[in-house]
C-alpha cells in the first residue's frame, strides 16, 4: 500500500514539474459553475395575505409609518448606500463618536422641519399618542440613537413637564419643547443610585428670601450620570432631588433647571462631563452633571403633586410619603412602554435579515454530487430561528396591547400598567438580545460586518436591559405586586380582579397525562398550563414568604431569600400575559389562511415557552414523557412554519432599504465591482 502511494505521488509531482505551459488565457471559469444568488421570492410562496398580517403586527398608524420611512429614504442625511444593486439606509457606525452625535442631531432637525413631531406634546388623546408611538418606532428601526434622543427629549423631559407640572409649566415649556427651542434632558440616575430612586443624594433646599430653590451635588456619588443629551446638546434638565424644607426631608421631587444658554455655553454653578464612548448608542451624548448651589426660581418646581409656598411652607394633598413617591413615579411608565415595543422591532430587523439570508444561502450536500442545501431547510437552522420568530410575533401583540392600555389609561389602570409594563419591558428586551445573538450566529461571519446590522444591533440595544429599570429588579416588582394582590384578596375574602388573575377564582385546571399533538396545539390546554404554572408559583411564593415571616423575618428579607421563586413567578405572569394577547388577536379573525398561520405561530410560542422553562418539570406540572412530547411537537411545528418563513418576515412591513445587503443579493454586494 505504501509503495503504491509513493508511486502515485511521484507521478503527480512529475506532471507538475514537466508541465510545459499554462492553460490558454481564453479558458476561464464560467459563472455557471459559481454560486448564484437566487431571490427567495422565486421559490417561496406566500400562503396568506401579507398586508393583512402586517396590519395585525403593526397594529396602528400604518400610513404614518410608511410616510416616515419615505422621508428617511429621500434624504442623504440618512446615509444612503448602494450594495448589490439595491439602496440601503443605515447609520455609518464607523464615524467617530463626535460625528455620530452631530449627524443624529441633524437628522432630528430634518424630521422636525418635515413636521414629524407636530403635536407630540401639544395634542392629547389616544390617536395622537398612538401616532407618536408609531413614528418613534420607525425612528428606532433606522437608528436607536435617533429614537433615544427623541425619547429623552419628548417622553422623559417633555412628559415630566406635562405630567409632573401644572398649567404654568405647560404654557411656558411644552410648545418650545415640541419646536426644539428648548432641548431637554432628564437627570434622575446618579453614580451611586440607579433603580433605587428613593436613595438619590442630590439635595435641594428653599431660600424664602429670594424665593428660589438651591440645588446641590453634595458628594461624588450624587453626580447625575448617563444623562442623555447632557454632554452636548441639552439646554435644560429635569432634576430629581431630595427636597429639604426647614430641615425636614420631604422626599424626591422634580425641578426644571437650565444647564446651557442658547449658544451652548454651560450655565454658572453647573459642571458637565462626558460619559465617553459606549458599546452602542454613540449618537447619544450621555453626560454627567454636578450642581454647585445652582439657584432656580420657585416656579420651577413641578408641582402637580406637591408645592412650596413663597414663604417656604410645604403643601401636598397626598400626606403619605409612599403614596406621594408613587404619584411621582406613575407617569414614567411611558419609558417602559416604548422600550418594550422598540425591542420587538429590533428583533424583527434581525430575524428579517437572518431568515432572508437563510433562504438564499446554501451549505453542504446531503447526497453524493447533489446540490447544496438551503440553510433554512436544515431542521437545526429552523430550530434556531423559527421559535424566536414565533415569540417575536406573540410579543408584537403584547406590545400593541400594552400601548392601547397605556394611551387609554385612567387612575384605576395605573397599577396594572406599571406591573404589565415592568414584566414586558424585561421579557421583551431579554428576548431581543437573545434573538440578535442567534441571528448573528445564524448568518455566520457576515454577521460580524457592521453594515449587515445584526451584530451591531446587539451593542446598540444592550442598554435596554438595564435602563428605565434593571430587568431583574422589574421582575421582582412584578412578583411583589402579585404577592400583594394575592394577600389582599385572601385577607378580604374577595375574588381576584385585575392583573389577569381572574382564573384563580375557578378551580385549579387538571392537565391530561397523555399529551397528543392535537392536545398540545389546543388553545385551551395552552391557556390552562400557563394559568396553572402562574397559580402554583404564586401560591408557593406567598407560602414561603409567610413561613419566613412567621419565624420573625421581615417581608423584604423573605422576598430576598425567595428570589428564585420570584423570578419564576414574574416570568410565568408575563409569558401568560403575552399568550393571552395572541389568543385574543386570533379569536377576532375570520376563518382563513391568516388565522390558520397565526394558530401555528401561537402554538409554537406556547410550546417553546413550555420547553424552555425548567419549573414545569421541577414542580411536576408536566412529566418527563410530557416534556419529550412538547419538544417533539416544537420540531414538527418548525417544519410546518418553514414554508411560511418568508411571508412571516415580509409581514413585518420593514422596507428593504432598512434591512442589510445580506438579506438580498449578498453575492453581488460583495463582488469586486463593489470594492
């Protein structure tokens, strides 16, 4: 054997050495033997009406969204570039931090000039608010920096003036804010305190001689930190500070303070420093602020909850400090609402790119000399992307439902909005980060290129998991609210009403021991198992806390010890809320292809949640055989959703220009001619 191999090598080497001339130059590889890009649309069919599905997913203001997409595509400010025969618009993330900040502000000036922000603060009512939310979502699809700059200016600064302030503040500030005569920021977070707003250390006192408040940063940990807009552009800020009146701390209050003049010069008794380069969002000028005996007029206290008279008397209709603090925090829910929705649109971008790529990119053959196989025809690739696609669909309905509750809010619904928005903000932003990571890996090395977006978006959106409330803290708030509701209803012997807990007024559902395919896909079974999980975890949580309290532990200490149960409960509550929104949407549809496909998506969402949650096995809701059945059914659903993959991402309604080159002709986009 070794002798034959040696002769063979010698023969090959001799041929190589004795070769007299290179092949004629006219002989070349033809394009027929090279990989060709084939648009997915040539081979994939749409099994349902995409426009109808988009109406369900976007939920509202479709025409307004399309109008804003068009405005962005018309202007060179949005960095048009040609790749593979198509025009794309996306930020140039290779610019310096300073350049990104300047171009972000120029884009905002352009949108202002086109009337995009008309009525964002001066008009009221659900229709006006939904239009504002829709346009903000489109801005976020283009660039998270643009949407965050707008969010700080309109939703944090503007809404603080609107909801914390009274008529005198509205008349002076709202129209000027809408027209960007005033550029606002929102100084709540400090170096030493983020989620714990009650603990902030900035101190404000009152000087009755001059009828002014005096704001101070008493120590380095009290410096305002991560304040969007503060480093460069903002002229004014909302300052959250402890209010000390005659030696008595009245708790956290909100004030308006000017930090720059109209020429951009920093005001006296103000120090500002830059937070520096970040892993994303470098179009936002985050800064740090110190106040050194900064004096502001008495009228700059936002006084809807409490006021200080000219002679220094503290006045509030809400005597209880806890209730007063809650009244201050209630209007801030809008931040969690917009973040939750924004996260889902980011996941949509990632999935649209990754799934389109997987419908044109091939790898390996499964038969000798056979054609290479499309990535999405591999069951493993389907398993990676299609459950995330189903979750994104379900979460779209949840985000839309949250927006509707928010724009129609009443004092009676504020508690529910706080709890639901806390849970959804956490679960949806975690989902976005997981989705973007999977999409990055699913497109291979192409996901590392900035222009292909999926990798870049991870850094751009990572901050969502911790700003406007750390996700883990928010989930604890959800569990504490459910605990309080449970204890209250049991103590008063009243039925459960609100927070989706009405199912606990009925007997505990009994799950079948054998789970067939039809059972697993039955919406009643899915609802029952999600309700059973939430019910059991809530009862376990309250029981564990009660036992510890009975042994002398405080309630807070008992919560801390049971943090894992609290996390499981928060997740169970939120996932059930999401399931209910897609069930409600499905129930309203007439029989037809859209309803049929949405039913597959809903079953995929429900079953992947069950498969991924160890508590179902840990606490015995499902047997080991049941868990195997669930896993098998998820794989079957992947195969059934595969023919609808292109239509499902097309239903996102995101224009081609807002995706990336690898979502289309990735061969031509990387050709030598494009260098």
